[in-house]
C-alpha cells in the first residue's frame, strides 16, 4: 500500500513537471523582466515621503532578483504632482505614490484613506486598513479608476504648521491664507480662514513671497528639509488636521494583473515594509530635527490655544458628517471609519493615551 502511495506521488509529481514543461502557466514566466514607472507627488528624494517609493522599488527589485524593475520619478519629472492619480489610472505609469486626500475632487471617500481632522492616528489607521475592513473599502473606491491602492507609509501626527503671525484666538484665523489640503482646509475655511492647496515643491516660495500667511507641511524632519523655518516665525502644534496620514501606493489594474502571483506578493510585501518603515524613520528623525529647529535655528514653538482647538474640533465633526453623506460608498466608508475610530479610542483611552499621560 505504502509503495502504491509513493508511486502515485511520484507519478503526480512527474505529471506536474511534464505539465509545466509542455504547457507553462501563462502567468509565470521566470525570465520575463517587467519594467515599471512609478510617479510620485513628492519632490525627487524628499526625505521619507520621497525616499519611501525609492525603497519600495529597491526592495521589489532585490526580492524579484531583477524580474521587476521600478523606476521612480519625482513630481514634475514625468507628470506634475497632482496628475499622479490620472497617469496611473490611464496606464501612463504602472505605479504611483502619494496621498489619497489629494484626489478628494475625484472621490469624496478618498479623504478617509489618508487622514481626517481629529481622526485616527497611525497605529489606528493601520489597524483599520489591515484588520478593520478599511483596505477592502479603499480597493472598492479605487476600482472604477482602474487602480489598486496599498498603504505605503505614514508620517505619524503632524505639526499644525508654520505661521507668520501668532494665533492667540479664533479671531486670528480670520482671513488667514494657509496652505492646508483636504478636509483640514475645509475646516479652516469654516473657521474663517482661506485654505490653499499647493504641492510640496511650491510651498517655500509661496510663504516667502507672502502669497500665503501660513502653511502646514509634515513635521520637523520634512519641514526642516524644505527650509520653512527660514520663511516663517512660529511653529505650531498639534497637527489636529493630520493625526496620522497614510501614504498610498497605487497600481494600474492592468499592469497588476499582468504580473505573476509571486511578483504581486513582492509588491504587496514591499508596500507593507515601507508603510512600517516610514513611521519608524519619522519617529527618529522628527525628534532630532525638532531639536535642530529649536536650538540651532531659534524656532519658536507654540501650542494652539484651547479655544481654537475646541472650535476646530466642532467644525471638523460637522464637516466629516457632511462628507459622509456625499454618496453611498462614502457613507459606508464614513460609517466603517467612525465605528472603528470609536472602538479604538475607547480602548486607547485605557492603554496608549493613559500611558502617555502617566509616563512624564
Ligand atoms: Ca500635511
């Protein structure tokens, strides 16, 4: 009997071997080299945000032993920053790296896949996306655009931004021209400000020439790299508007389906790697960049007043609830997001938050 089984196994293996030799699976061509273009919304090699897609490309090339080569383009090299979504959707590039909230004009639900004011932090976003149904909703939202999204980075809680005048009360927000994208901008508008959307590469000049009075960008590490401390006086916190934005890797669906399953798995693994790695990098480099800004450049760090934060929180709740009614899919995304956020907040009140309060 054992001999029979062994013989069957040998025959089966032999059959498999013959089958793959005579009729190879069309999706597995070990010698085929795929050459992809990856366009980004970031200036080329911008620390962390721009180096993440470079690392993703490198990881994929190493893991695939050169079978999938991805060439990374900075904003404006192949397409402008704000055309990344369309370029990948149309197949002019196979991949993109950016932030979902840049595409709010195309789909209202996109905001929730990046970050929303007073929303979830990085840890909670990763929980929602990977274990709470968030990624499935994101994939559904991007499917009509022929795109597959993956989480590919997170900056952690950002800073409120750089201001050329002090914010001492709600009055100081009136007429404030500030570069602040997404729902944060909408909240600022309702609180009396004038939000402006500009890609990273245009912020410095806009602040320097007085086209804007204030800007948010990321946090100390990236803000120092852009030199924002040389064109603004005050550095405010906390980043109420972006409490843990997820960055995205987007993939053209046709290009994705042309890959064999092992290369698809490598792209997913590389995205997950940079998703975790970026947060770790920001944790280290933001801390040291903040010291540089304060002690080497004399930057004045200020906390937003409580009444300003309270008003922004109230307006944010209104704006989120309205956004959640725009279309049926956005309603489902909003409901999933808010339910998960509530549950995470209840637990984190007793864990992360309670610990941060007692440790100092
Ligand atoms: Ca930002």
